C-alpha cells in the first residue's frame, strides 16, 4: 500500500510539470510572433521611420472633426436583461363603449337639430278679446312667427301688452309643436275717485288706475269721494302704498262688496272715523271707522235683507263696531198749513144781491153790443 501511494504521487507531479512546460512554451511562442504591419508601411521599411513620417503628415493636415457617434434609441430593458414587451392593446369592451358613446352623441345632436326646426312657430292665437282686435294685441306683444318658440322672451311680451292699461295679460303659453297662445283680459272702468283738486282717477274693480282726468265725463261710474289728490299714475293700483289709509279703506270696501255692486251708489271716506256708503235707493250707511270693514259690510247686507227696501230713501243705517245695527227712518217733510189771516181769493161767480143793477140780464132782453153773462147758454 505505501508503494502504490508513492507511485500515484509521482505521476501527479509529472503531469503538473508537463502542463507548466506547455504553458511556458505557448508564452514564448506568443512573444516571438511579429506585430502586424501598420497601414501604409512599405515592405522592408523601418517601422520607426514610418511612424515618424506618419506623425509629421498628421501635424500638417487640417484637423478633422471627429464624428459623434449616432445616438441610438435606448431600449428599455427589464431587470434580468430582457427587452420590455409592447403595450397591451385595450380590451374589446372599452372600444365598444367608446363607439356607443360616439353614436349616442351623434343621435342627440341630430335630435336637437330636428327639435329645433320642428318647434318653429307658425301660429299665434289670442284669447279673451272683446273690444280689442287680435291684431292689436299681437302688435303690442311684438311676437311674430318664423322663430323657435323657446327663443321668445315671453316676459317682455307680457309687459308690452300691459303697456296699454286697459289690457291685462293672463299668460302666454307654448303649445307643441309650433303654437303660441296669448291670454288677455280687458279691464273695465268701475269707479271714479274724485279729488279735491278737481281731477278723478278712473279705476277698475281691482283699483287699477286706467286713466286720470277731469271729474266731468264720469257718468255711469260709481263716485268715490275723500281723497285730497289723485297721487296715482296710470298703471298702478290706488292702494299700492298700504300706509295711505283712505285708498286702502276704499279698496277694502270694494273687495268686501264683490259682485254685489248694486248696493253702491257712492262711497265717502272724507272722514276716516265715519266712513259712509250711500245706496242707489237713497239709504245712507254709516260704517264708523275704517276698522273691520269687511265684517261691517257683511252685517250691512244682513240688515238690508230684512228691511223694506221701498222705504229706504232718506233713512240712515248705523253699523256699530259692537256687532249691532240701528236704523233711523226718514223724517217726513212738514206739510204747509193754510194761513187763516189771508183774504179769500176772488171768484168768477158773482155774489147774490137785491139790487137790480147787480143781476144778470135776461136772455131775451140782451142789448146789442153787450156780451152774455156767466149764466148765458152761448
């Protein structure tokens, strides 16, 4: 066993020595290999002389600009040295939803354009005309056909119509596909509010001032007295300023009476502590102060339903604030008695007398040239 171990060690040493020798031989061979001939060197020319000549030639020549290396696009490389994969394409569902959205927008635009031309106004109607013509109302409104109905300024048209105080616009409506309807109500003269300045405000049942003018020429309208001056302009209501007691009292009475206007002959609010209403029958109704006017008007109607209307002229009805009512009948006018001291009036019948000169002549003895007496047959 010891001998075999020694023999194997000797063989390993020989192998390693042989490998070292081979390596040294390769190294010597590489050192002895001639270097490659420089470019432009002639055969048999000394390499040193050729190098010197090349350096002198380069110094004389113009320096050439070195070319910059082309910048190549960088490629993204994932960790591990592999190229990045291309972006994934969007799924088919996203493409489909985008296509549906575009189609919906196109359809909506088409519907809008179609609706625009479908709602071009080709007819305008006017309702409520009595004395006014439809053309007059249309001219005042400023509305015309040939325009989309949603582009009209209906509020401005209403104001234009009501620039005439005798017209009240109840509304302007759109009727698809192409019709506008104007509703009006003609205001009626109801009462004349006379003032101390000699003018009168002509109002309707809502207290709307239709015109202001002279007190004359107001026949057929209910006269109202007690305002110091008109203080109003055309186009507003007389009780617009609620701080003014007399106009407010007048409108409270008119609203409380409502459609029972047959009871109003005249209204007097000169004294706000003693408001007075006179009926067409000549009955004077004293309402007291201006408090609780609606309740007092209703109490007045209840009393009028119970009394004899044929004997109202000259009577006075007091509506008390405590809920009671008193009536004072008209006082009969005194009749004139004859004066006993007056002399009797002469008559055509002569008095009886015994004197023959005082008697009538007989019919057959009539003297010529004299007329017959009262007892003659002619």
